[in-house]
């Protein structure tokens, strides 16, 4: 089984604490031991936000801010690589080809962002598409896809299971509401729709949730099933 | 004045005929002579569609198809570079940094696609954002942004002037309708909204229309004004 | 047994039809199943000729035309890679080192042109030399090496078996005649002479001819035996 | 006059605050306006220390830690590039050749670390050597070269002026004392000795100190004069 | 006037002596002062022969030997770059694009070999073609093109002026004779024929001969005139 | 067992003779057969000294001289690669990541220098550190670490066994004496101290000495044991 796991930067290393990174490395090792081939895409988190804020104050444009964010995602990827040791390709992959090549060799491929104008949400979907993954798991800080932003709308309900088309509609609605943030962005949703990959959005603050979702199909998030 | 021009592959070289490429090279030369610094993003057109169809029949996944499309956009970029001669950087830029560097040196920068999951529409908007362009012109095969797809809906009306936010809404509506094609895609619209660059969508089958739009502000397309 | 197969672009994908590409992929799979390690060099064909004609009309010099041709050979290589799926390295190799590395890893290596001033004929011979191949097969649109150009000279006779030195002489004679085209070019012939690799030139419009030649030593083309 | 300025990460952006970065950008602009060609090498600072601590806890070896540190130095370099805008080459140089090329073109070159096993102290000295700089300024958190570590030894005296050979001896002595930290490391000192470049070590917490030192020869640090 | 100068390795630095390299640097400086834009291609010479002999004894194949030869040509190019200082691009160009880009910027471009299967003779002709040079000068150890190999055939006569077609014939004849060496190889001759660049083959042991040939049209070698 | 072997250029190929290279290839093959994974770092030797002398006479600065030296180390690495054939990665690794990747794949990794300001002594120590090697062997032209330079000081005594800290002190003392040369340089000693890798310095003019040291722990050099 081929799995791509997308881990937000703040989910992977809140305050750069090493414990969570170790837990994720342990989860990935167990996936490998269970016979999975694994690609991981790591986000930027709080360090990215700090650098981007400073760079914006210094007059950087949005593409330069994206580039700075990508640099931080790769730093975070280096942490996960350090924790995985010999199981992972030793440098963050900078393209889908490089990640796919590592997976073909039998390594765990770790990557961050790829290019400006694409979040790591979209990179995760593209990597799943490129490697013909069986499953794509988003380990985020919100526990699934909601009918609205749960932080701002009490009536927001979590979907247990939706189609990729419904995901695109739900995300489009959320993105149109000022100030809301979606668990994955619209480009990612459209790539998921295009590739028809099965996906799960779940709360990643407890890393073993990923393990349960992948190996046992059990989770409290949202299933996206074509 | 810094201008980014986005030229569809079929607009640049229908049937690979050299005449249209020459006309575009001539338009770009006149922009340079008028003191503009210019970046150009070239699309894939019919050759890309032919290769993508064949590759899809051969079992390629969507990211591989994107990669093939990107290869064709760069081939088309090589044609425009050949026509421009010493005014253009001699190879298609493969990143925003490379294109921006060429423009800083005083060259015309020509590029095609950058990475899978992004059309050349989005690349154009990102290049405009990265280079802090004053104007972004989409030379497409449809004469502007419409309230619906003009090919399939007789009541579709062309907008003369809209805001970036309205552009995002209009494109989102069109993309949600099965079978419709928008003049620029949603990711591009969102990048335009984010960067607040002034943009024009116009019919590029007559290349001088780009010249009139940039130098004299005259065109029959849609103005996107923040 | 290590084999390098050189497939002309028009032989691989006449009119970009996918059927022939599939047949070639099937032949390569059978070679791999029979225990061969395989490198393939793909030519540019009709699409290359179309782009080169347009670029020449636009004033490109010969090296720029070579570069455009190389871009098309790599596009064609991407088609064959798509058809081969996981058996092939996922991107066209751009150097002999990269191709050799893929073959050492157990992948089928697919490449197009390498640098201006060298045809894919010569690239094929160089790849055979670099990888110490046991056999080099040219799958061309003419059924072997002739004493003259069979298209223009009725008395042209096909050689069944010649030495590399005789190949060089034959090719040199053909290249000196205005308007004639040789099945492989002179640089390729000289590389074959230098490396003393066994080679076969045969009609590749029926892909299984390559299979018969490699696995059973049966073909209707020309054997080049040091 | 060609100047290389080495700025510690904590000196450039304590707590990632943008004000100090802006001040350094302003100082560099004034150097350029005064006719200097300028290369800047940026260190890793507190963010580097945080990431390195986490990675060490995760089991990274020293070279991997160096690589993580280098990634952070380049992030910091991106901040300074954002502040400098069009005066600086748009990406951090990753080699002396790339930095030297930018300087030859008339850009300010900004770089971070280059390779494991070399601090940015040494990179600064090597860049000065490679570009035949007239002056190398270390803007550090200690106000010069001392006879011992001033943080731990009350009798430590600052040298006003020493030779490169004396610098090497002083640094070697400090490095031999457990727990002490030198203002520049021994490899840097040896490169300074080898290249015979004039150098100044000064307190960089007030960025205009660099300006006074370069343009007016006035500073409260240590002059290293061959 | 744009000139490409091809200098054999043994012509540039017999026994690695620096005097000849300085003389060539001086000649190139004078060409630049006279308003020429200049590209130089450097060969491998005696060091290349020594390394190739050793590598052949160690079992390297011909492509590996070519690669070793290319490495030495780049080493020799580094010597000429050192002698030229700020007039030359600081690293040997590794492709025609890179060399052409340096020349467009106003630098002298220095390169060695490019890829296996091509001598620096052919690289020189290709660089002249790519940069649309007005003149290509081969500074070799033999004083022109002869009717046969002057070292082995007393009746060999030097041609004062021949056409590119005659050059191809003459070189083909020489190459067919076992043991003979031509002043330029056949691939180079064919590229000269294809590009129709004016070329001169002359004795380069006296570097000022290149100056006289380029600036005053005076030389004792062979003119190749389309 | 993972071993990094550092071989001086003059030790590997005195006068470019192939016999010694063959012996070293044979030793490496025996290490591989005994189950070791092996990385080798090759120095520049006499050819490097010759090129550096010429380049210094031509006005090159120290970094340019380092770069020329690095080019020669890679040439020498190509010789050892040729001798090893299919056991070695086919090109010299240019970074620790590339070398580590080759070793992970099961190849012998061969590299030369990496960047200016670092000798191959230091590269060897860094490669050992990066790959978590069990043992680092310096095959040099002096038979161990001495209390002084044995060439100039008759009272110099070879240490049989020292700690990394003592190594640093010993090397620092030798480097401070004008005209003396240490068996490994100070940066290398400090990296050994930092990584706590076990190391051996021995006379490499008889290649089998490396074999005895690695496989049987027998040698006449100096053991460095943390």
C-alpha cells in the first residue's frame, strides 16, 4: 500500500519540540514495517509564520514570502529526516520526480514545498497523484472537513464522508468567507478531485491517529471517497 | 513600466506557423523600444494537447501529463526566443527567480510552465507578482472575462471592468459548470487577487492588440482593477 | 545481456499514435523479462522536423535548431516512459552518467538527445560504449545499411554483415552524396568502430523485429560485427 | 572599494525583529552609494540554535546539524535580500563563484553557509579572499578580539590592532580553553592569514558601526592588519 | 566582431608553463580592447594524454576516457581564466548556452569539452555556430590544413584557402589513413560546413599569430571561406 | 562495518602510474568482499601541485587555487573509479549527501575535494562523520602522527595511540612551526574530535596496509581513539 501523509508544520513540531517529531518518525516506521511505501509532505508552521511576518514588514512580495515559507518547510523536513535516520532519503526532495524516485528505491521520501503559488496541501495531493498512491492522509490541526469554519461558526458540522466533488464545493465555500481557514486549500481539493485518490482529513496532534487510519481504517476525521 | 504577457500556445503558434510568432516577437520588440521591461509566459497549445492525449492513452497519471505539457510550453518558448534573437534570454526560464534575474539584467524573459499542478495562467500571475509588474496581460483565444462560458451560453456577457474579487467569483462560477472553460483558471485569479496587480484579459489572435492595451490602454477585453 | 536500442522518433510514434509506443514498451518489457538490461535512445521524428522548420523560418541558428530537436526527443522519451510505467526511470536521462546509473539500479533507462552537434544515432553508440553494452540495435525506417541510398539509387544493395570499418566507409560514401540519407550518421559509425560494440541496423516499423534480433539473433537488417 | 561584511544571525535579526534587518539594509545601501561593491555573509543565530538543538535530540550527527544550520543562514539571508530589494541578487548565493558573479554584475551578493565543516566566519574570509576584497568586517556580538574570552575572564583585554599571525595565535588559545567562544573561528583566522586581507572585528549591534568602520576607518573593535 | 578561438591544450600550456598562458591572455585582452567579443575553447594536451593512458590501463571505456579528457580541458580553462582575471567569466562554461550568456554579458567566455563523443575541435565549431561568430580560429600545433599528414607524407601541401566542403573532403581523407592526425576532426569540419562560418587554421605556438589573423587578416595558415 | 579511507593524491598515483591505483582498487574490493561499506576521499598530489604553481604564477588567488586543486582531486577520483568498475558510483561525489546516498545504495563512493577552504583531510573526516563511519583511515606519505615533523626534527617520535584531543594539540603544534607539514590538517583533527570517530593514520605507500588495519586491526601507524 502506498501512502502519502501531509503533516502541518505546527502539527509536526509545535515550538520545535522534538517529542512530536519522534512520534511521527515512529508512526512512519510502523507504516514501513507494515509494508507501506510512504511519502511525507511537511508544512511550515509557526517558524514559517514568524519569518513571513518579518519579511512582509521588510517589503517582500507574496512570491518571495512563499519562497521563504518553502525554505522553512524544508528545514522542518530535515528534522523529520534526522529522526527517521537510515529509513529516509537524506535530503528533502525538491520535486515530485525526486520524491517518487526515492519511494521507488524503497526509501521514505520527505519533502516540503515545491514552488511559489502552491501550498504543501497541494504538494501532498500532487505527490499522491504522481506516485499513484492508494491513500492520502492530511494530519492537520482541525479534525476533518466541516460545513463551515468550526472556529467561527458554531453550526459547523464535520462531514464523515464526502466525495471529491463535495470537498471542492465545501472548500470553495469556506475560502469565499473572509477570515475562515479550510483544512486543505482549494487547489489541493481540485487535485484530489482530478486524481480520484482516496483521502482522509484528520486531527494530527495525536500521531498514532495516522497509524489507525492507514492500517485499520479507523479515524474520527473525514473520508473523501470518489 | 514592467509588463508580463501570457500567451496561449495556440494563440502564439497555431499549427506551428511562424508568422504569428514573428508578430508576437515584433510586438515585444516594440514594448522594449517603448521602455517596457517584459516577461512572457507561453502556453502549450495544440501540440501539448496531442502529446497529452497520447500519454493518457498510454496510462500516464495527471502529474506526468502536466510534466509533458510543461515540456511543450518550453518548446514553444524556444520558438519565441528564436524569433526575438539577442533581445531575449537564450533559454526558457524554469523558475521565477531565473526569469526575474533575466529581467533585472535587461533581457526579455520567456518561460513556459514551472511545475505540475499549475497552469501557465497561474505562472503568469506569479511572475507578475514576483517581479512586481505594473501590468499583466492575458492574450487568449476568448476576448475577455464573461459572466458564463460564451461558447455554451448565449446570455454570457463580457465584463468591461471588474475587481480581482469579482474575477475570482466569476471564474469559480465558470469552473463549477461542467464542460466550461474559463479564460484564466482559478489559481491564477486568486494570485491576481492576492498580489493586486492590474490585469487585462483580451483576444490575442491579433498580436497588436497587446501593444494597444499596454502602451495606449486601449482594448476590447476585460480590465481587472483592484 | 546489456542492450541499447535506438528508436527513431517517427518509428516510435508516427503521428503521435499511441499504439506503436505501446508495442515498443511491450518489446522492452519482454527484453527485461528475458534478463536483459536495457537502455533506449529515442529520436525526434516528425514533431522535431515541424518545430525545426518553424524555428529556422524564425532565424534560429543550427545549434538552436539542435537544441529544439533535443527537446522534442525528450518529449518522445516521456511517452515511452509513460508506457513503461514502473519499469523505467521516471524522467529522460540527460547524460550518459544518468542513464548508466539507472541501468545499474535495474531500471530501463530512456533518453533522447544530449547536446547540440550530436544526433541520437551518435548518442545511442555512445551510450552503448559507456555502458559496455553487448549489443546496439538501430530500429530505423530503412531496413539496413545499403551500398547507396536505396530511395534514390536502384542498384543499392543491402549488406548482410559488415565490419565497423566497412560501416564507416559506407556511411562516409553516402554522406558525401548530396541529398542522400544514411541509416546512421558518420559520428555514430565512428563511435561504433571505436568501441567495437556489435550492432544491428534493422527496419523498426514492426517492433517485434527488435525482439527477434536481440533474443534469437534473427533479423533482415545488417549485422555490424567487429 | 570592495567590502565583505559578516553579520551574525543574532546580530542581524534578534528575535526575528525586522528593525535591525532594515538598519543593516540601510547601511549596505549607503556603502553602495559611496561606491563600494559589497558581499554579505549572514549567520544562523537563535533560530539555528533552536533547530540544531531539536535535531541533536533527534539523533542527527554533526554534519547533519551543520546542514540544518546552513539552511537557517540562508533563510536569514532571504530576510536581508527582502529588505534590500532590487540592489541585491534575488537568491542567497550558494557558492563563492555565484557570489563573486553577482558582485561582478554590480549586485550586492548575500550568502549564508556553504558546506558542512565551515562556519559562516570562514565563509566570510573565503569570500573576501575569492573576490580580492579590500576589507573584511566581522559584525559580531563581542566588540573585538580579546586576549581571552571576556565573558569568563576579567583580565581579558581587547586588542586594538594585531597581525593575522597574532590573530591565529589568539584564536587558537581561546579555542583551546574549554567553554570559551572566539569572535571568529580558527579556520577563518587561518584564511585571513593566508589571504592577507585587512579585517576588522567589531560590535555589530549598532549597524552604523559598520558604516563608520568602512567609510571613515573609525571603530572601537580590533584591526587586523598584515 | 565576434571571434571564437580554439587553443589546443599543448599549445596553451606546454609542460604547464605559465608563460604561454600569459601570452594567450594578453592576446585575448588585445582582442577585447580592439572591440571583439571573444569565446575561447581550450583542449586537454599532455596532461589529458597522461591521464587517459593511465585510465585506459585501468580498464576505462572510451566514453569514460572522454570524460577524463573533458575534466582536464576544464582544468586548463581554469588556468586561462586565472590569467585573464576580471575579463573572463570566473568558471569554465559547461554548455554553449552558458558560454553564449557570458559573451552576451560582455565577458570573455572560456570553455573546455562539453560531452563525450565530441572533441574540443567540434565544441569550437559549435560555439562559433551558436554565437553566430564572424570568425573561428584554430590555434593548433600544425600550421594549417594539408593535403595529407605532413608528419608522415613529404608531399603534403598546405592549402592557403579552401571551401568548407573541401575541408570536409580533406579531413575525411586524412582520417581514413591509419595513424594520421588532422588539424581539426571531421565532426568539426562538418559543423563548419553546416554553419558556413569563416575559419582559419594556423600554428598557435606563437600566440600573436592569432592577433595578426583576427585583427589584420594576416597569417600563414589555411583560410576556410564559404 | 563502515569505513572511510582518505588517500593522498601522491599516495594513490605517484607519477600517474596505474599500478598503485590498481592495488588500491584491489584493497577496496577486498574490503567490500569482507562486508564493509566504503567511502574513499582522494587527494590532489603532484598534478595538483603543478597546476597550483602555474596558476599562482598567473595571479590566481588562494580560493581559485583551492578550486583548481579540487578539480585535480576529482580527476584522480575518476582514475580510481575506472579501476573499480561496477563497484563504484560512476562519477566522483561532489557533496557528502551524494556520497552518503551512494553508500546507502551499496556502492563504493569516491570523492575528491568539496569546497575551497577545506582540504581532503577535512573532507574525509566530515564524510566519516556524515555517514556515521566506524573507522576513518588516512593513508598518507608519513607513517603516523609525530610529536614534531619527522622530516625536520630528528627527535620526532611517532605516537602509537592518542586521543582526539591530543591529536588536535599535536597538529596545532606542528602547524604553528613554520615549514612543517602535518599528516592531517587542523580542521580535520577538530572534526575528528567533534565526531569522536575512531581513526588511524598510517603509511599508505603499501596499499595492503589499509587492509590489515581495517580487517585485522594491525598497522604501524597511529591510532586515534576517543
